[in-house]
């Protein structure tokens, strides 16, 4: 049992180190040597868990990115009938926890989309799955908000969900390119104004 726990922890350490490496340098420039240096594990240990760099990259999306998405977005949205508040809280939580790294390195999912979607179908499908999960969670929450009288019924929830994702990802991308917290803050404030405009006025 202890051996299994150690093996599981080694695998998790490799995933987290790979995630950080890919976020900073991109997938193609990610260095297996640097990943191992940051875990103190051997190359043999890496290939025991992941037969190739490609398998490691896929696992980062399937497990870590999916986990972050679940924690920051899916769970909060699934537990509320007031989605506007939940969306605003998720935006604030994301930026509070990750503001510096988002401005410096961008959104890791969007970075991989830009780098890999046109060259590797496995990456493209996995990235697309995460975006679709995010958009579906937003649309479902907005629809529940309509039913509970919190959200305007004249909006198309699927179009709004797509717009929210595109705006968040675009805002982070611009902030990264400008290396500017002011850019992220300005874009976020406009998005929050838009979200408030979706509320039912009582």
C-alpha cells in the first residue's frame, strides 16, 4: 500500500512539474530534464508513468487542467441558481489565486490551444473538450438562473457562455502580451458590467 501511495505521489509530482514547465515554456520547448530536476525523480520513473512526452502532455490536460476547471468553474456553477454571482466569484477567485502567473505566462489552456491545436489532433480534442465543458457549465447555470428569475430570459445562454469564455481568454491573452495588470483589470471590469446587465431588474 505504501509503495502504491509513493508511486501515485511520484506520478502527481511529475504532472505538476510538467504543468509548470509547459505553462512557462510551451509544450515544444518543455524540457524533460528540467521537469525531472524539479521533482528529483529519474528518467526511468518518468517513463514508468508516461511512455512519452506526448502522453505526459495529454495527461496534464486530462487530469490537472480538468481538475482546475472543475474546482474553479464547474463546481461553483453547478451549485447555484444565481449564476451571475457565481461567475463573478469564479473570475475573482481565478485572478486572486493566479493573477501574477496569468499576466506573466497567460492561460495555460489557451497557450496550448494556440501552440498545439493546429499540429496535433490529440491536443486539439482535449483542449476543445475542456472549453466545451466550461461553456456547457456556464450555459446550464445561466438557464437555471432564467428559471429562478435571476437572469434575463431574452438572452441565448449558449451564445452568452461562448462570449464569456472568449472574453476571459482574450483578456488574459492581451494582459500577457502587454505584461499589464491594468489591461486585465480593464477588460475584467467591462466583462463584469456586461454580466450585471444580464440580471433581472427587480
